[in-house]
C-alpha cells in the first residue's frame, strides 16, 4: 500500500497548496498556491521537505487526517495558532511531530489567525496540473476542496531526510496581525478616482470583511468616489491589485484572483505584505499606506 492520508474531518475549507502556477496568466490561469507562503515554506523546512512541496491549507476550523501505508511520518502544523493532537493527545504546534501509521493528526480550530498549514515528510503528491498541485477555487484546476473520506497520496523522503525533529525554539512563527498594514503603489486607474477618494484610501479606517476568501480580501469602510463614470473594458489583473467594485469598497486580490477584470484598479499592494492578509480574521483593522 502506498503512503497516504485519509481525511477524517475535512473542515470548512481545506485545500492542497504548493507554490502555485506561475507563467500561465496569458491563458487565463490564476496563480493559486498557499496564501501564507512563508508559513508553508517554514512548515516544509521543519518537515524535511523542499520548500515547494505541497501541503494542506485549512481555513478557520482546521482538519483531521489518518496516516496509512507508512510506519510513521514527520508532520508539522504551523501558520495560524491552534491545538494539535495525535490520537487526541496534545502535541507541539509549529514543530515536527511523529505520526505513526493508523494515527489521526488533528489541527483544531484556529485560535490566532485564520489559516493553518499541515506539512508531511515527503509532501502531498496528487496529480500535477500545469506544473502545480495547488487547488484553484476560481478556475477549478488542481485537486478539489477536501471532503470527508478523501485519500491523498504522500511522497517518499530521500534517505537521511526528515527523520529527526528540529528544535521548536529555533524557529519563530509570525503571529496573526492585530492590524493589517498594506503598502500601496499607484494603480493603472487611480485617475478614475477623486483626489478626496485617494486621500480617503490612505487615511481612513477599514476592516477585513467576513466575505473575504482566497480570491480576494474584501474590506468594510468608506466608499471611494470615482471621478468618472462609464464602463471599463476588461484588462489584466495582477496579484495584490486593489479593485474598486460599484459599492466603492476596496478589494485586494489574492492568489485565486481572476486574470482580467472590468472594475478600476486604484492601487497595487506590495506582494510581501500579502502573507499577513492570509491570517487576518474578519474585523481586523486595515490601513492602506503609500509604499
């Protein structure tokens, strides 16, 4: 029997994610990939994997999986802080743990932050699509969102890798943001907004909307007034683009964003700031600042 993970509890939204699909935007294919890329890379390093190995990304409620087909595996649960157990016994969060065959590893609901990352020695190896194992919620490419009873194949570590446990106190994990600060560069359609709207964008208080998802971080706060009406033909959209729909509230596009859009892009968030957006729970204050 090949090594695999049996999904005991899928949680609200658990997907397989790696570095994503780059270089396909010209064909209308989004990037996908883990929203909190630093957390994914760190979890993989502690599990003895290459940085781009596929992991599980959970949303808010965590998940539980059972190991089969291997005597044991090194696993790491990082990202959002949560309770971690193996067969209901508490184990370390943010550090390597050994999971024996038949045991259930569970990442509980997020206590600090929004998304947990579960890395396993050897990585998850569902079939690649366009060079990536990532699930894309917008296009439907990659493995589907996990459901109870699913089985995910595990890879095999090279000899001598992943059989030890790195010291937990040697690896700091960033916490969830108390305030989300997003540096902005001017967007291609900033002239579609009044000077007052541009001042509002970088001075007003916004907060993360509960309608946010992997496609975009929606905000609640003052609407941005446009200086011109009319429709905008669809044009290319990049990761971090701040699009303003008809309600006037900025939307920051994340990894599953569309490749084109018809609403004006007032600004673009620096990509390095987007990992914190992945862990910002609804209600988190948002402050846009000039980069």
